[in-house]
């Protein structure tokens, strides 16, 4: 089953911001990375439509841009929800039950393979070690860290963002 995604619906204003960023950075050595970073800041992710604009404007093959986007973990090909939930599946968290937390969240949010809810409110992803091993198992909602969790804690956490 494919990850649920929302269709791309960039605005004219976002497109204009992207073109301005490309124009500002196009002649800088190594300018592709900051252009991609700005593009992700504008759109929240880097769908093929945005990569294609960058490719066309810079006259760089789309395959090269896609290679950069998929190589660096800071870039996302899928939209993020207003509230991005990251469940740590690093060793300490996993041993303490984070796999169960991740599975329960997939069920509660109706995201069998992670991704973003249809309303764009929540996105769910697994991550590796957030550096809070003493609080295992840990999950983050945007920049908020929750530790020493059980599956019973999940409803209360989700309610804070509803």
C-alpha cells in the first residue's frame, strides 16, 4: 500500500518566492543546496513539481536534483503535517517499546505506512536516535519531546494538538 499524500497545490506566491530564491543564489558556487533548502522552507517539502522548476531554471538535470534531495536526510519528498510526529526507533527506544508506539500511532492516525493525514494535520515518521536515550522510549511532535512513554500516553499527546 502506498503512503497517503496530499496532491501538490503550490500557490503563485510560493512560485514567485522560489524563482526569487533561484535568481538570488544561481551564481553562487554550490548554490543548489541553499536553493533546495529555501524551496523546502517555502513549500515544506520538495515534490517533483518544485524540483522540476529548479531543474528548468538552473538547467540542471532533474535526476541530479533528485539525487541530492534523496541523499540528504534534511530534505523531504512528502508533505509534513502541521504536527510532525517522529518516533525514535534507535536501539534504546526500540528496546523500551517505541516500535509498539509507532504501530499504535499508525493505527490511530490511519497511516498504515506513515506519511501525512489527508487533512494535513499530522504526519508520522520513524527516526533514529534523537539523543534522549535516558527518556526512552521517546517521540517528538515538532520540537516537543515526550519520553518514558507507553501506548496509553498517546491519546493524551494527540489531544494536545487537536
